C-alpha cells in the first residue's frame, strides 16, 4: 500500500508549516503536484493512523486466509472467503474515502499524493525495464538463458 509505505494520513499531513519547524528534511516526505506541495511527517515523527489500521486489517486477512487453507468444511470455507474479501475491500476503500469529494472524510492532499507517488513508481519501473531489460545479455545473466532461447534454435 502506498499509503502505508509513505505514511500518508490525516494524522501525518502537515497543514501548517509551524508544525514542522525544527524538523529536518529527512523527517518529512514532500510530494509536489504541479503548483501544490503536500508534506507528511515520516513514521519516526508520527505513525500514521491509516497505516496502523491497514496493517491490522491486512494481518487479519492473512490469518483468515491461513484458516481457509486448513478448513475442510465447505460452508465455513465459503464464509471465511467472504470475510477475507470484506477485509480486502475495506483496505482498498481507504484510498477512495480520502478521494471522495462528497464523502465522510475527504482529503484531496492524501488522495492526490497517493496518485502522484503511484505514477512515479510506475514511471520508475518503465525506465528500469527500458534501460536494463532490453538486452539479451540481461536475460542471460539474470535467468540463465542462452542465445538459443531467444532464437528457438
């Protein structure tokens, strides 16, 4: 989760620059979106409430999925599957809650920052693939392939 990885939350969003006076730049995540800049304090300063909730829900989902693996009763397995799907949906909805303009807890700064950081991650991945993974040599070194694997000989 981008929100977890970057400590994005209502509780970590800097609304007033005086909140971060005295903190070093390394204690703050700065997200630039065109003319806007959003800042969030890092976990070493304050742990994200949303991140803690997401971590708990994801841990519970892992427990339920593990319980499903050990379950022999088809009806119970179905119920457990629905429970883990509900937990998954809950986690996925957290981002939507922040971005819904007419929702209960809208916060465009969080939603826009998630989108911006996600876009940066995708662009970095594309750049990596384009720069490192375009050569036959890369696949030979990384995966032990030979030239004949590429030509079909």
